[in-house]
C-alpha cells in the first residue's frame, strides 16, 4: 500500500470509528485493515490510536497526523479535479451577489456575455449593497468594492476603480471652488453611508493619505442618488468613476480637487471558503478578472 492509500485508510478508520466498518465498505476482512494500520504505525514509528473492544481513541500524535493527512488528501483531490475539469464544460448552478450601481452599470453586461459563453451554467444574479452571508444565503461569491477588506475575508482582487470629487458648476459659482480638502468643512457635502452617520473623506495629500471630517447635508447608501443630487447643485460628493462618468460627459458636474485624489477602491470577489472551488466558480472569477483588469498600454 502506498503512502496516500495508507493516509486515506487511516482517515476513513477515524471517521467511521471502526475497523469493521471500513472493512465492510472495502469488501475485505477486518484483519486486513488492522494489519495495514499497524504497518502504517510501524513505518511512522509512533502509535496513532489506542484500540479497545468498544472504541478507537487517537493519541496526540494521531490527532496531529490526522489533520495533516486531511490537508494532503484535499490538495491531491483539488489537483486532480482541476486537471480533469480543464477538459470539461463548466456547468451547474451559480449564484453571485452584486453591488447595485456597479452591478447594473458594469457587471450586468459582462455577466450576460458570460451566460452566453457558458450556456450550461445556470446563473442567478442578486443585486444588493448590503454585505451578504455567503454560507447562510447559498451564494457562491459576491462582488465588493471597498478600500479595505475585513479580517478573515477570503477574496480575489479583480480590479480597481477611481474615485472623483465632483460638484455642479452652478454650486461652485454660488459657493466657490475649494482648493484644499480642508476647505470642505465649509461646504455642503453629499456622502455615501450605509448607516445614519457621516464618515470622514480621505485624500492623498503630498503622497500621504489624510482624512477630513466633513458635514453631510445629504447622505444615502446609493451612489447614483448622490451623484444626481450633486448634479442638481445640492453640494459636493465623491463618487467612483463608473457613476461619475455619465454626469461628467453630460456636463452636469465637473471635477475638483484634482491634485488631491481619494485613494482607489479595490474590486474583489469574496468567497465563502478558501477550500476547493467548483470549476464554474473559478471560470467566472477568471472571466471577470480578465474583463475588469486595467488595459495595458501598447509599447512600441
């Protein structure tokens, strides 16, 4: 028996708690399983388990070995699955959580293209700006746009988006154009906040990130509403490029504080687990990463 087979047999014995049960599954005599475990212990030079007439009890060495065996066997299974799936057509159900504005403006067209490319995948799109519990809600992955991830988040970065400070020309004509982020305290500011409290705004000042507390005249948890408010002359707001671009193109807002840009936001695919991912999930992540990656300039 080779090493991997011995590890697999040991894990099965522990999980079933019985030599007889494993022997029954394999269709061999109980003595065969007993001898193979004894041979494994002899090879390792340690006692893995204590056997009695009623139960099996792992030794401390056996507990440590069990954890390592499971990790190694999982890596082997993952490697084999990846090689086998590379030649298979991705299929099955896939549910993805999407932020509302970015999801509708940028991701929805890409996901429709993905659905056309992979017709055997049944794709379900859930548009929401709230943070989802992927395991409880049965979501394979969610897309989050954020300046920083939370501890313990399992994520793959797909790209970045740029933030812009914008206001309507008539607002600036009435209230003046701030020349430094510190001057925003004297202006009507329109802020994104999922809760009923204001958040400081961050800017790059002389290459360092500095935060400034600003008064919110208006706040909401949706950037499209805030950009529309700015376009009506209600104040100054910071919005990602995928929201601000339409208003800038229409001339209803202009950029300001160009020398003090807010730090970029990351676009992430969040996963419920860092263990083996189904082929369809990995295919979707690679598809989005390729589409959302910044274009590289051609160098002659």
